[in-house]
């Protein structure tokens, strides 16, 4: 995982103060994607389990809308590729670090 106090490849320093307010987006897949006026568009979706009598119905709902430039989409794809590589290399080698009790 990247150190929040470092400068990224574009030379921009990311403020660690903004991380606490950023939302978490959970999704099971991408329902559709496209582009419009030079903007990449990706719709994130998740499965929602709904009880129906003695059974369960699965509804698919939108959980997020990604809109970004082609450069940002490329950076996201590269980050996902690197995270997947880290995951595959680390299977069976996971060593959790303790979470500090006091936040700096």
C-alpha cells in the first residue's frame, strides 16, 4: 500500500486529511460502460439479495458512477493491475500489520 505522505508519479502531494471523508464504494461488477464527449463512463453494480417467500431473489442495483478522463482511466487500470498482481503474489503470505490505537 502506498504511503499517504508521498508524492505520486505526477508530482502531486496527496493530503492525508481528505482520506477520512472519502466514501467506500462496494460493487460486484460493472453493469455497463462507454464514453461521451471525451469522458469515460463506467457504471458499478452490486447484487442485492431480496427474500421472496421461502426463496431469494437477486436484484442488481447501481452503486457507483465513474466519470473520468482517458488519462485517469488509464491510471485506474494500471492501479488495478498492480493491486491484482500484489494479491496474486501475496496469496498465502498475508501478514497483517496492527492498526495503531492513536491516530496521528
